[in-house]
C-alpha cells in the first residue's frame, strides 16, 4: 500500500469490519473513484484530518481503476456490519445504486463526495464542485483566448455515467452556444485513460483542420490531450483548458501546454464529507447539498493560487 501525501492512512490495502462489531459507531469508510490519483488523494487528506479532529477513524479503499465493477467489490466487502458511514464517489450514477443502497440498508449513513448517483434519495448529503459552472467557466476562458478568431472546439469527457465530468461537458457545450465564432467539434469519451485522450486528439487534429481549442474535463483527459498536442507539434497552436490542478497539470501550465485550468478544492470536499457524516450520525442538522469552490488558474495568476494545487 502507498503512504498518502498527508501521512495518515493508506491507498489501497484492505480492511475487515468483522471483528469490530460493537465499535463501528466511530468508524467511517471512504471509497474514492480511483486509487493513487491526486484529486482523490487530496480529498482523502482533507477527510482524514477532519476525522482525526473529531475522534473518528476513517479507512480508505480505492478501486484500481475508475470502474463500477471494481468499486462494487469494495462496497460489497464492507460486509453485513458496515462502518457507521460510507463516504463514496460513485463511479457510475446508475450502476453503483444497488451496492450503495445495500450498505445503507445494512445501517450505514451514505455521503456522496465528488460524484453522485442519479437517485438522490440514497445519500444524506452530497458534496461536490458546481460542475456545470466549471464547464461554463472553461467555455468563457476558451472564448477569451480565441479573441474573436473562428474555429472548432473539442471536448474530452471521461466515461458516460460519471456525473461530474458529464455535467462539465454539458455546461461547456451550453455556454459555447453564446460564442458564434466557436463551433463545437463534439464530445469524445476517453474511458478516463490518458492514452485514449491522446489518440482522440490526434484523430481530431487530422479530421478538424480548424481545431483551435480543447476542453479536457478532468486531469486524465488533460494529461492525454497535452500528450496528443505535443506529439503533433501543436502545443500553443490549440488552446487547452484543463480541469483539476494535479502536479503534472501545473507543470504543463508552466510550460505553456495548458492555457488554463479549473481547479477544484478536493480537500474541502473530503473535510465537509466527514463533517456531514458525523452530523448525520450524531443526530445534528445535515445539509443535503454542499458546493465546493472552483478556481480559474492561468500562468499569470498561478503563484497566487498555489494553495489549490493538488497533493500527490
Ligand atoms: O476531476 C476529478 C473528479 O472530480 C472527477 O469526478 C473524476 O476525475 C477526477 O478525479 C480527476 O481525475
């Protein structure tokens, strides 16, 4: 298991809830979307710090890939006597419903962090960025960068069924309609694999000669898009707006591979997720929906925004 940047806890590894029968009331479980990824590591750090402060124990288990079948195994492994609360980033808005519902039936409070199920009746509280607004913000930035120039703009999404990135893509496409000089070249899915994002960019450069911009809806699509542009010698010729602020994206922004990033605040999502879980467990008022902040980062303002860079 890997030690996290924040010191406590591990990524991956295993736990068993069976011997803890009577003491589960101070136990929380966090199941992020995927392991060893800066966004979720930063979220885990925020969650761990908050749990420690409140005298709760939190165990993190993350799937190897952003995949509903793999995540379902981890949810099922919580067993018949689950922790008091489950904080989870559902990897699929529909496929994760049944397993999460089962944990709830077995007595755990469910808190959604980052992504969410389509069925809003399961979670006590959902904490996420305003993803539609993030997409909009990216389109506005794209329009400013184009400065009136005409051309096509491609969106790289992750997987159909990922609530966050699907909403970012839609927010972007909706806002793009306000800029008649910018034409949509469509939304491509990449299975959250940087390699697939890179090949979609290579293909788009060949099929769409007037391509002037790419919006990558998360860090994996962004890293892949940067590779695709680099391979084609198109860095800077095509504007790349990314989402998130991983160390590799920040490096890319410095080098001019990205013209802008929309950073989330994953540590705050983790922290608030733990706060809401504890409120639910202790019978205190719970807020059904909480929105974490977004920050538009460019090369010009990056030094002032260093607190939003993700951990790795
Ligand atoms: O963008 C984040 C997260 O918000 C999204 O749900 C999945 O991808 C990331 O984890 C970044 O890779």
